[in-house]
């Protein structure tokens, strides 16, 4: 069976984290995107799997990405049967480009860079904080709260570019 339009959107959307989307979009050409895609599958041990969430089409269905030359094969293992097609990195780039605007790009870049910078600022508990409660209260909770806020902003930027097939309710 062939993929639905929602399946195609979810194949691209669910593959990317915000930093990966920014990196992929910034690549100069198709050859670089193909190389990038191959590297992603190598880092993911050759396959990538996700189970669809409640509220999404075919909730609970298993989805699988496997590498193909120049792209990937996306399969949806639903109760009605398996739907699958091959998508190229060019297809993914065209889908992303169709929804990318200067404002969305700027929001994604800013959110990803802020989150990355914040992650790099983390340091393990220094020796002066021998008490774990003091460490958590004085540094880690505040750092973690900020990290979560920045990651939500990056996810919101990804959602603006690649919206969910079924809109998710706001977290707050």
C-alpha cells in the first residue's frame, strides 16, 4: 500500500530534531544532503524506528526508516497492513523549503543556537558542592529549567516548519 499525505509529512517531520533540521537545511546541495542522510543512518545503527503517539494517524503504529541510495524507505506498520514508499533527501528538502520562511528560519536558528550554547555551559558538580542538595538547588535545577525552555522553543520552531499531521495541544 502507498503512503498517505500525512505519512509523507510524518516521515520527514519525525526524522529530524531541531538541530538536525537546521543542519540539513543549511547544506549547500543535494550531494551534501545525501552524504548527511547516510551519516544519520550510520549513527542510528542503520535503521530508525518510532511508534506513533496517541492522537496521530494510526496511533501506536510502528514506523521504520531504512536507508536507500539518495534517501530512505519509510514504512508504517498499521493494523490495516504495511504502507511503504521510498523518499529522497531531495523530497525532504522540497517539503521543508515549501514551509520555510525567513522568520521561521530565524526562529529555528536562534532557538537551536541558544539551546546548544546552554548545553555547552553545563559543568558537572564542582568539588565545593559536596552536598547534592546544595548543587541541585544552586545550579542544576535552574540550568535544567532553562534547558527545557530552550528545547521547547526549538521544538516550536520545528513545528512551524514541519507541523504535526494532527495538531498537538499546547504544553502550556
